[in-house]
C-alpha cells in the first residue's frame, strides 16, 4: 500500500436523510491514483464509520457508486481525484433527482420503476427449445441497439437531466434509452405496447435535448440520440395511423 | 449556474428559451406600433419616426439577433428530431449563434 503523503484534500460530504441534512467536512490524505470512491471509503473507515454510501464492483461495471462530485454526477470508482479536485477541495453529494435514504445512498426505486413503465423488459417469442435467432451485426436495427446497449443503470443521466427535476413523471434518459434498444430488437414482440408507453405523457416527447445525459454518461452512450430515434418512431406511427 | 448545466448544449437550450421569451415580450410593442396605423397615417408615421433613434436601432440589433438565433436554433432542433442522428450538435449550435450574430451585425451596419 502506498504511503500517504503530507497533502490532504478538504472534502465536504452531505450527511442526512430524506428529512434533510447538511455538509460535514473532512480532511483526507491524498494518495497516488486515488479515486473519489477511495476518498469516501477512507472517511468511512478512518473518520466516521456511520457514513452510508453504496458501491460494489469498484471497476465501473455495476453502476452502484454514482454520486454528485463538485456538482456533476460521476461514477466515483472510476473518477480520479486529480481530475476533479478544485483548489484541493471536493464536494460529494447524493445523486440529484432521487430521494435520499441516508447520506450518499439514494433510493433507486423510482428509477427502476420507470424502466418498467417504459416496457424495459425483453419479451421474446421463442422458447429455449428453438434455435438462437440469427441477427447480422451489420443490420441497421442491430447497430442502433448496439449503440445503446452498454448501460450500467448508474442513474448518472437521470441525475444530470433537468427535465426529470422539472417533471417527476418523466421516464428519464436511461429508461428511454433501454426502450430504444428493445425497439430495435427484432426478437422482441412488444414493440407496439412499448411505443404507446414511451409516447404517453412523460415519455420521449418530453425531452428537451439538452444532452446533459450524453455529456456525463460514463460509458459514453448518447440517450438523447436514442430518444430522438424514439421521437421519430412515435411521429411515423402517428402519421401511419391517420 | 449549477455545475452540471455548464455544457454547450444546455447553453443552447437556454438561449433558445430566452430568445423565444424575448420575442414574445416584443410582440405586444410590435402590434401596438402596427395598430397606430388604424389611427391614421400621421399617427403611424409618428410611431415610425420614434424607431429612428439610435437607442432603438441598437435594441433592434438585439431583436434581430434574438429572431435569427431562435430561427436557426429551431432549425437545429428540427434536424435533431427529424433527421438521422449527428454528433455535430455542439458545432451546429455554435454555427446558429455565429450566423445570427452575422445577420444582426449586417442589420446594424445598414441601420447606421
């Protein structure tokens, strides 16, 4: 383990629960190649063991450690302190747009409920007794799905989206991006139901294309592009029905 | 401005909204001046002569900028929602501002 150097980072961490809270300040020793998650973990292990936060894989795969870092939603396990520290200070808060359970841990229920509302579950027609569907990687629909498929459900896009904060009924970038990948899946049999779900109030037509989701997505996905694709699908379904 | 909003396409969104609001606020004045024509030629000419002042010309420069930036920003959004996806939207938003500024400057040069 590398020896801590004499430099310390001043870290403001939001403490509280759904009823409210305030910032607590900590001085954390700086380490080489230190991530924001390392900083939060140091605080919990060495300064205040009652600090609550959420993480699992620590390698950017599980999507559970997202927090607001200096006002921007980030995956803390893959965010190096030296990339985001300002005047030797860090401010760490729970994700925007989600209710807080305690300290840095948010209640993700509404985020995943919206995936369900957007018909985010795959509904295939084949059984396991049938052959695997043959889908060419070059197919346009497969390529469109491919561009949207690497979502890790971290809710960073959801926290970055102002439309979510203005309209709590809005499905949000992640759920709509998921719907887009399924609308481009030729094996799925619920395209019509899903299109109705994502065209309803609070669906894709509520997006203002501010592209905060695309700016901060740690996997460099572009939910705005997916939502624009859904808008085109919704518009063409509307004109076909006339 | 909150940190997560400090990105070019949020600023483009803000500019589009504020320019639309500015144009909406201008409309009553526009209709009032046009409405003076109902009171006769002299009243309308009097209202028009008021627009010859340098401060009004400068305000018109702002107005032309708002109109142009709202128009080209709106074209960008129409393209975003109706044409194949492009990753160039930051450039398009900057281009909309540049063209609007160019048109507004052209208007000001003709006015002076």
